[in-house]
């Protein structure tokens, strides 16, 4: 197996040593951008987050990201203390402070805030939420198609920890990723509770069979914004696209497979469980979808 790569690998950029990070309304140098050890996010993973990308001066699909952020905040019963305009202003302050105009990635995190005692109960967070925006110069540079391994960790049912919640804690996904790495792969392919192929630990997953694009039904996986945009561009451009149940047999036999996410847009998959997918390289349908997605970002 070639050395591991990550689906969130970017070109080394020394400017990232000197970025300013937004912490509760203050822009702090990286070394001083800290939160309390009593913070609910650090202590318990009690918070939510969004990953956004800046292309040519604009945050791609900003409304969709804000919709998902506020929906998640409501789900965990957290008043984030800002309205949509306030969140946009914080993003823009951070962007301007770092003089970023394109090819930047923002991780916006909001936790239930500092606790008065080191225990789980949400009422112990009494001083309001903690909000942090890490914005880095970022050009995805994934050197080859990604290798996946199927893992025993599932995407669960919504009544445990709903996979649609962009929760601060990603432990289920991290355990899946570790299992994949132990199997010599880069990222984990996760099944749903019925054994159908669902998603990866950090991205959504698509296959291409005989010119048609398949992805999971959307149950059990993150309602990825890139996932939806890929479905939209396929529909608009006449590429047959199906949200359906499918198995590993369908997947190993696919002509192409790719991942989607805000960071990497569409990332080709080379192998799954040691089976080469199609040619093992970026395929023609994935290439076409990449072009359509790029045009959508530019037009948005
Ligand atoms: C588990 C998981 N799947 C998929 C995605 C991709 O979602 P998006 O396309 O909105 O970046 C993410 C990113 O937040 C994720 O955490």
C-alpha cells in the first residue's frame, strides 16, 4: 500500500503560521488562541461546527451552511448569541484580518461554553457559548486517488447521535478512520445499520455505474452540502443520479467512485478493500461533475 493520505490534505502554506483566529469576538495569534479546560467542547464534545470554503472572495453556499448551523444549534438547544448577520460578520472580520481572498477554509465551532464544574449537565455552562473560527490558507493537494477500507463502525440511527448533526464530537467517525488506517487505507467506508454502503468517516460517497451516479438514500449520513450540489448539477446536466440503497457488490463493481465535501469538492477513490475501482484513477464522469461543480461555485 502507498503511504496514507488524508482527504483533508492541503499544500503546505507558511502563511498559516501567522494567522489570526477569532475567539469570542477577539482576533488572536495562533499561539494565544486558546479556550478553557472547562469548556464544554474540550470536556465533552458538546458543540457544533461548520466547514466553509472561500473561493474568489465569496463563501461558497453560505446560506446552506448557515441553515445547517442554526438547525444544529436548535437541535442541541444552544442559543449561539448571534443571528445570521452576526455570524457572517465574524467570518468576514476573520477573513479581512487574515487578508484572505480565495482558497481559504474556515472551521467555525460553537460550544456550550465554559462550565462551572467539570460535569456533563448542560446547566453547568453558565457564561454563554464559546465561538472560534480557524481560517487557513488552503489548497487541497491530494496526491493520488484515495484508498478506502470498509470498517465495522456504522452510521447509526437518528435516535442515538443523529448522523445529520455536525456535532463537535466526531468520535464515531474517528474510530472508523483509525480502523481504516489500521487496514492500510486512507479513510473509512461506513455502512448503514442494514449493511448498505452509506458514507465515509469525513465525506459523502458516490459511485458511478454505466454512466449513472449513485449515492445512499441520505438516511444515516451527514446532509452534506457538496453531496446535494452534486445531485443538483447531475440533474441539471442530464446525468442520471439515484439516491438509493446499494451494497458492497455494487460498489466494488463500479466504474468510478468519489467522495464529496466542502474541503476537497470531489475526490476520486482508487481502491476499496483492496479492489481497484474502474481504472483506479479519476474517471470521466467524476471529471465532468467536478467541472459542473466548479462552475456552480463560480456562479453562486
Ligand atoms: C461525516 C461527514 N460527512 C460529510 C461531510 C461533508 O459535508 P459538506 O459537503 O457539507 O462539507 C462532512 C463535513 O462536515 C462530515 O463531517
